[in-house]
């Protein structure tokens, strides 16, 4: 992990397309402005983790209950 110190209104560039700007500092909280291309998603950690959990549960098919399984016989 790269750790940098920045003051209000200073920026960090990630590649050529992403700019992170320190917008405000209040006590132990900072506000960041992030400029990124529309094809690069930017999410807060808690939102990202929630979406990831929801995607995992929605893509994992539920196993059928034993009573839901139909038996077929071939004649």
C-alpha cells in the first residue's frame, strides 16, 4: 500500500485517467473528489462489499428441497 500525505485541494493521479482530490478536511474525516472515466466503477467500501455479497448469493443457485424433486421412470 502506498501512503501519501496531501493537503486540502491537492490531488493524486492514478494513471492518466483517474484523479483523487482532497476536497475537505474536518478533524479525522476527509472528503475526496474522484474523477474517473465512466467505464471505471467507483464505490465506497461498504457499498462494494454489499453488492459483491448480493451478487454471490444471487448467482449461487439454491439446491432444491428433497420434496421438490420429481422422480421419472423410463419405460
